[in-house]
C-alpha cells in the first residue's frame, strides 16, 4: 500500500511538474520584447504582421510565423495547436502580434480571428469624388474599382438600386473600422446601406413643418444644408429658409449647388457670369430642388432637413465666424451682406426668431 501511495505521489508530482512546465512554455514570449532606445520614452510595442491564407494548415501557419521571426517551429506550432484543440479553428486574415506575445497569445488571436483593424474617416459634406479619393489613398484598402469617379458612382447607384443616376449623397459620412485588405467596393456598399438607414430614421422623425414629399427630396435638401452651414445651431434655420423658398416658388439661389454644377470649371471663385451657367444644379436659374444631392450629408443635416426651424426667414448670409445671419426681407438681407461680406456700414438689426 505504501509503495502504491509513493508511486501515486511521484506520478502526481511529475504530472504537476509537466503541467507547470507546459504552462510556462505556453506563456514564454515567442516574439521578443525590444528595449526602447536610450533616452526615448516607452512606446507601444511594435507588432509582427503576417498574412494567413485561407485553408492554411496549422503547420503551414507555423512556417509563416517562423519566416516572420516568431520563435516557433512549424511542427511544434502544429502540435501545440492540436494539443489545445485549436488546430482546426485557426482563421485566415492579416494579423499583428505585439512584442512579448506567447504562443498561447498567438494561437488565441488566430483562433478568434482578431485581425488587424484600420480606420478611414469620411467627412460630412464630401462629394463622391472626395470620398473615393480618401479610400484609394488609404494604404490598407484594396482598390478594385477602376475608372473615373463619375463612372464608379453611376455603376454603384445601379448596383445598389438607388433612385438617382449616381451615388452622390448616398455615402454616410463616418469613421469606418475595417480589416486590412478590405475592398473599396465593400466599404462603399456598407456606407450606402448605413445612409439608407439614417435617411429612413430621419424621415420617420419628420415634423409637420416639413414641406418635402419623399426621403429622396430630403437627401437632396440635407446635402445643401450640409454644405451651406458650419455651425450646428444654424442647420434647422437654413433648412427652414430653403423650404420657405420652395413653398412660395422662389429660387433657392444656393452657391454650393451652383458650384457643384460647374464641376471642374470652378476655380475657387464664384463669379457673376457663373450664375448663368446652364447646369440643372444652378439654383440661380432653376426653381425647385436640384436633380440630386451635391454631397454626403451627415445624420444631423438629415434631421435638420426634415425638422426645419419655425421661422419665416427667406435669406441668410455667412457672418465670417462660422455662423449665419438670417433675414426676413431683401432690404435687411442686403444690409447684412454689405456689413458681413463687404465690410460696409453698420451692423444689421438683431435677428427676429420667427
């Protein structure tokens, strides 16, 4: 009996020792930590980056890791993955492993598919051309869309069954997280779906003061509001001015729509002769809304388009400080233009709220 107990104790001791050794081995760094250079502050650890192909075996993944300087052997990595039951859960993708990572951390990242993420920010008021340029300038977005921006925009509108001839305005401005290697097409279609959701949300919250007859009209007006305003406080009032003009059949006379219609002919200065340009986006010549959006409006511009402020104002002019001055008649508007734009005369009267 004593011999049996002694053997059991020895067996348990060696089993525990093996377990401890295994745990130590699993948690030992296979990617070394690099000491910061003398005199430099500590920085975030750099990552070893690897791309794992679809269908790669654990042994093949071990070979890729070894080729990138990770302290593993292909066979050892495969045996460890199998021992932990993770050999058939390792996922393809682009991964980054921090300095000091252990084989356990490497396997955890691979089995959970925790790929490297990047981000791209698409700003409110950007045109489709600007958005496409931002995507194509990102080093980790795969470029699959070729040709000029207009052709790509038209093709995307057809693919996504948008109610306009192009995808202008249908890209929701936001910061998008994505896995390295994701395509420009994937990000654009994702942004279109999100803009549809935002437009539906805004349409469902429309107020009784709203004059617009469809979500599509709301998108067009919101794009003008986005380009006409800098201060969030002015969005609903600009929306009201535009809708007041539509209500009485007055031309919108919006500089941003006219500039959009000029396209590449616009040199940065809107001149008097530009106001007679025959573009359908020239709201100095044509009544009503332009035929489509002129940029991508954000959520707040969409809400403002459908929740106009309660005011009878028909004019507004930029003050030069990011805010706008709103007038109810042409005489007061001209007064404001002279003061704020030309530096002539005295300040106009205090604005009326309604």
